[in-house]
């Protein structure tokens, strides 16, 4: 769905803005454990290493093209890159013996080994194509079950380390950019409404993270009492409604408060072009504004995809990897400011 909005004298005529600019990506994750094995946090190092070998061997049969590796075998920067790419969690990042990851080169699927559960099977898709993400995870889960025996109860379903995942073990989530609702002062009631519908609302980093840059991860809270397809369909439907609300918020901003949009963009672009030090969190806030501007067609030489790429590349692990050097936090802040200043140097505003 697309609409055309007029910003008035301040912003002039803007292009048609796709709703896909609001839904950044989606994921479906399945939590699984091996029958007869202790959950990772209760297991010894030897137990976890045994599970890793079992899962690795099963993955080589199920999807031989996936790269499978022990987390401990990665350099610190490479582990950070995996985390920033949402392929592994912070808990797995710090896991010693037995922690592992398997992932596709195109980023369509990933398996975390010995995180909170023995397997966290994940399927990814762009935008709000949650059915595609679900198919990725479900297909890999089916193939793995031919070689592995999962811990399962005929009454409860799949058994997991955390009771909140018992049942289907499925978590469907979407990453949404909701700056329009924030600028209108409507994000808090939106979040409260989602929580009343038993949906989890987290930041870009997942559990325990803040919604920096007004990027929110919305997922189901309940995994027991409904089948997988129903959970995926419900989360997808509700997230589509949130996308619609954000879209309407952007239209209203352009029609009723064009100076609010212009001021937000002007301040953010000025800082990005001139700052000498930028921490990750504040850079994300300014890039979030530029993402909104790019989506509304109010920035020259800047597309939404460009901003998404910058959001990833300015993260600590990616920044150090691309610069080919380890840096302390202040050095990273200086390098991040220089990097982003260079990338947006030729960007101008149309408002």
C-alpha cells in the first residue's frame, strides 16, 4: 500500500512511500532440545561439547552448505559481527565450551547451538514476509528432526529451558521503525496496547535492550496453546496493523507538522556531517531520523537501504573489522564520526 502526502510549503511534494520502509525485517525462531541431554545452563562443558558434535553432524546432513563453527573459534571482532548481524545472541557471544553457530551465506537462516536451549533455529526474511521466515525455520527444523530426537511431551509439546517457550518453542518477531509515532507522542500507548495483547516489545538488540533509534522488535509472548501457523499469522497481522499506524503517523506529520520533520532531519544531518565523536547509541538516533527522511523522499542521494547499511557498518564489530584494527571505545567513537561524516557528506535536505 502506498499513499502520496504533501508536506506543504516546508517540504513540498514528496514521493510515494512504501510501507516496506517501516518493517525492516522479520524472524521466526524455534527452540529445541535433545532428549536425554541436560539444558545448556545446567550441563557441564563436556555435556555441551557432546551436544555440539551431535548437532554439527546433523546439520552437515540436513544443510551441508551451512557454515558450522564453535563460537570460541572466532576472533572477538568476528563474534561481535555475528551478534550485530543478529545471528547470535549476547548470551551465546559469551558462551565458552560447546557454544556454536551455523548460518547460511545469504543470511536466510541460522542455528545457535547451546545458547539457552540446545538449538535455536532461526529463519529470516526482509520486510514483513513472516511466512517466508517461517518456511526457512520450519524446513530446517524438519530436516534436523530426521537425525535428532527432540525433548517432547505429549501434553506440553517441545520442552525448553525457559517455561515461557514450552509448547511450540516458536517466537515470531518483526523489526519495525516507529519514529513517526514517537514524534507524534503516540509510541507509549501503542506499546501498552501491544503488551495488553500479550506481545513482547523490545529494542533492536533483543531481550533487555532499549529501542534506540525508535527501532522496536515485536514478538509473541505465548508459545503454548496454539499451533505454529496460528502464532505466525497472529503476529504478522498485528505487526501489519502497527505498520499501518506508523504510516498514518508519517502522513499526519507531513500534513500537520512539517516543521517538526524538517527540524528533526536538519539537526540529525548537521550532527552526522560535523561531529567529531559519536557513540553507537547516539549515531543510531541520528541515522533513524535520516532513515525517515530517506523514506519520505526528503533527502537527496540517500536511500533507506543506504541507511540500513550504515546502521550495520557503524556498529563496533563491523567498524573495527572494516578498519582492520582493534580500537578502544573513544577511538571507535572518533572513527564512527569520521566514517558517517564521509558517508553523508553530499546529502542535502529538500525541506
